[in-house]
């Protein structure tokens, strides 16, 4: 009897030790693989390229191509954006998040229209500035936008005043003042237009912040454009009707080129689309640093494409402003944390791929030297720069370039 018990226990152990064949449950669905996405660097590069292209494109049309109708150009951008957002809303799912926003006629008139008014004023002033100031100096002045936003939040009662924060942004103001003193082509009316654009933009951002403080009104930039663009286009169109349209002729549009204006509006619209993807795929840190990199590249582009002089005093002041901007956006603790992480990543990259790191350093040094030489070239060979700009004009469709 005891032998049978031992035998049965051994058999049971052997049975449990046997491998069990997997069973297939047809009712259980396999998890769907995540759709492939691009590397975040692709979104960053796309946003920087489009943002820089819009600024350089506008400067070229309004100044180099002698199309001195900035309000009309702004109205055209907004009308094109209205058309495209309406198309996307009806035939795609990109703007489906707008259905979650409880937008009524009352909300539109009391919230969207006032924001659209300040948006229009900032765009008009911003485009007017291109007629008087260089792209490099405009970017330096735009570094004061966070300061204007901070003062606007205090003035409108959104946040209480904080002297420590004011001290943090003071470096931005000091840097921009130094850069302004070093500006060779300083034009007061252009400076005032840019200051007006910054103030209007700051008020708009604070009003948007107040609107978005309610969770139900959360909107991405493209949905915001869907609501703002029609109102802004109408307001800008009314201003253009009484200011610039009586002086315009079809010859002005033909001289610049219909394709040029269409491409300009398309690039401006694609910039808004790229912002949506950039915010969704990266972080606020990446967006801040990408903006700083874009501004630096635009200064070099202004020197290279338009022959705008940048003095050493301006470069010194702008460096202070950018350092103050990064410090204000990130804070001392975060800045130390990110620097430590960056040093670790750089050391790890050097130990794993030393040849690639040396090549990267060499490329950065070579690129910096190229941009410096390219920026100084228009001063010593202005005729070459004129030929280059004329060649761009012919490519974009400008007649008589």
C-alpha cells in the first residue's frame, strides 16, 4: 500500500514537471503595435526650418522685393489659414479635438475676438518692422518677450508681482539694451513698431493663458488658429481696406509673383502645423532650447542673406540676453540638473564613439567659422551678395530681379 502511494506521488510530480503546451484563445486580441513615428530631432529641425523660413521670407518680400504692404500680407496669411483650417476640419480628423471645446457665440465674442484683435495688432506691427530693421536686430528685440509677458501678467492681475522673478529677467533687458546700443542701422519708428508688437503679443498670451486656465477650453495651436484666423482676417482686412488697398495695384502682386505669395502663406501655415507635432513629441525644455537655437541661426542668416551688420557689442549683448532667457525659462536647479545630465551623456558618447565625437567637434568648429565668414562676406564683397539675393528672387518668381 505504501509502495503504491510513493509511486502515485512520483507520477504526479512527473506530470507537473512535464512542459505544458500553450493554448490559443481566439477571443483575446493581440495588442496593436504603436504606429511608427519620426525621431524628435526631425520635428525640432522641421519647426526651426519653417519658423526661420517664415521670418526670412517675410523680410525678403516686404523689403528686398519692395512689396511694402505688410498689412495686406498679414491679411493674406490669415485668410489662407482660415481656408486651410476649414478644409482640415471638414475632410480630416486633425482638428477633431475642437469638438471638445464648448464654443458658443457668446464665448467667441467675449474671448476669441479680443484675443484675435491683439493677435492682429501684433502681426501688423511685426510685419511693419521688417520695413525698417534688420532680421538680426528684430530677433534680439524679441528676446524681451518673456519680460513683457511677465509684466502683463502682473498688470492684468493673473499673477502677483515677484521681485525675485523680475531680477531673473533683468539680464534679458540688460543684454537687449547693450545690443540696441551696438545696432548700426537703428531706426526709431521700426524700433517702436517692434516694441508695440511685443506688447500686443504679451497681452494676447496672457489673455490666452487666462482662457486656457479652464480645462474645458484647452486647445492646441492648430485648433486655436481655427477659431482665431477668421476673426483676425476680417479685422486685418478692414484695416487694409482703408490703408494699403487704395495704393495697391495688380502690378505690385505680379511683380512679386503669385507663386511667391502662395508659397509664403503655405510656409506660414505649415509652421502652425509643425508646432502641434513639436509640442506633442517633445518637452517644454526642448521647445525653449530650440527657440534659442532658431534665434541664433536667424542672426547668422540675416548676416549672410541680407548683409546685415552685427557688431561685437551686439553679439555680446545678445549673448547676455540669451543666457538670461535660458536661466529664466529653466531656473537654477533645472539648469544644473540638465548640465550634469548633458555632461554624462557627452562623456558616455565619447567613450563609446570617440571618433564620432571628434568629428562632431570638428564639424561644429568648421560650421561656426563658415557662418562667421559668411556673415562678414557681404561687407567685403557686396556685389556677390547682391547677385545671391537676385538669384533667390528669380527662383521665387520675382519679375525684374
